[in-house]
């Protein structure tokens, strides 16, 4: 694709690759529509399992295209819970239930979680986990952002007008809803789109996300073992293949 992948634009320090908040928002909505199409627009639901900036390609008009379906799985549309033999995806974007089963079953809500992490990174223009941070409050970006927004502190991502700040705040609130620990508390992509395209005044702050291992209460040996697996497992990696999916602008 002529403009490469999204990560080169939201994490780049080069001025010529810097996207303004309007374009970032348009890309976010486009990606949300694409995921919604994968989940509900076909005879089979397609779960991607690896939504991240590197897998969002941008054409000459910066229209986003979801790519790299190497980890994707097809399931009947009436399957609310699906079966996986191994966790799949990229650490930092993988839904918690892929690691510790006590949280809930695996479903399309795993993609919703990944989109939430992507959306958070798009709004903040930084990766969601900083492994080199000295303090835990600096490590997990969503927790820090939640505290800022919940306390009414302006999260200054860039020099933008008031409209831009509202758009960024809306993206953050929607992202926080998408990354709730319990899959049942995450909205479907249809609702995500409604929130992104709707009035920010109708959005309410969700509970504080509890996703980073140190923030999950350990009440028994089973959960403790699952948390240790999460903190020590390497990023799941599978050779990816291009997935021809037509020319729909929704993907």
C-alpha cells in the first residue's frame, strides 16, 4: 500500500509522516468498520486475532485496510464462544482471556480488545506498554490515561483545537470500554462504531481497566499460574499470509 502501515505514522517522529487528529479519527472509524464487517458481514464470522498498527495498511488516500490474516479463524456466526488450542496474537494487543481462562470464553470480543489497544495508541501516539519505565504507573498507558481523564485532566497529545481534544477524548473513552478485563463488559464492534461516530456527551467513563498482570487480584493457585504464564510467555508468532478479501472500503 502506498502509505505503508499505520505504525509508521502514529509512532514516527518524522514530520512528513505525522497525521492530524481528523485523519487519525477517520482511520480509526475505518478500521472499526472493517472489523465489524469481518464479524458480521459474511456467512462465517472471521476473527482476526492480530489487530495492531503494523497490520493496518493505508492506501494513497489513507483509507485503512486490515491485513495479515495468518492468525485468523473462521467460525459459524452463531458461535458466541470459540475453541483455540493455543493463544495467538501479539503481546500488548492480545485479550486476557487468551491467557487465563478464568476470565471468560474466547469470542469476537478478543478482536474488540485488540482494537481498543490500537485505538488507545492512535489517540496517544505511543505504544501501550513501556517496558523501560521506572514506575508501574508509567508502564501501562491505558491506566495512566484513565486516571487523567477521570480526574478531568486534559491529556495533551498534540497542539489541537478544542474539537480535536474532544475527538481524542472520545477515542480514549471508547478504547477504555474495549479493553475491559471481562469480555462480557466489552461492546460489540457495532456499538463501538456508534460510540465513535456519536456525541461525546453521551459517553460515560467505564471502570478502570485491570489488564496488566500486577493489577489482577490473585485469589487462587490457578489464577496465579495463569498470570505467571502471561508474564513469561514470548509473543506468539506465526508466519503470516496475505488474505485476499476484495476491494471493500470496509476492510
